[in-house]
C-alpha cells in the first residue's frame, strides 16, 4: 500500500512539474542571421559542371563508362602480352628447328 501511494505521489509530482514549463525563445535576430547564413551558402554553391555532375544518374553513368574503359584497356594489355609470348615461343621453336642456337666454335 505504501508503495502505491509513494508511486502515485511521484507521478503527481512529475505531472505537476509540467505546469511550470515556459515556452523556449530564440535569441534576438536569430531568424535574420539564419537567413543570411542560408543565402551565403547559396552564393557559394557549386558551379554549373559540378552541379550537373552531382546528379546520381550522370555520376553513376560516368563511373560505369570509366569502369568499362579500364576493363577494355586491361584486357588489351593481357592479350598483347600473350601475343608477344607466342611470338617469342614461335621464334625459339624456329631457331631450334633449324639449329640456329648460339654456339662457339671453340672446344676445350
């Protein structure tokens, strides 16, 4: 019983504390300073090209294009390396076929 009355008193005390709350007020000229700051950030906005690049569809398209170009370039490098290796292998097999290896005419 005592706990119930104590809890009710605590709840009443909490609810009564709301009666003394006053409305919060902003400092003087707050709205004017806020507008000035917002206008200042608008003046320093990105120029046309960067603003155009800020659109998600354009930026994702450009990134995809660069990715595709990089894949094509890397594939070209790999294919040219394989062709160079094949050419050296062909030249070596030709040299061994016709006994064109380097040898000295001297014997010990």
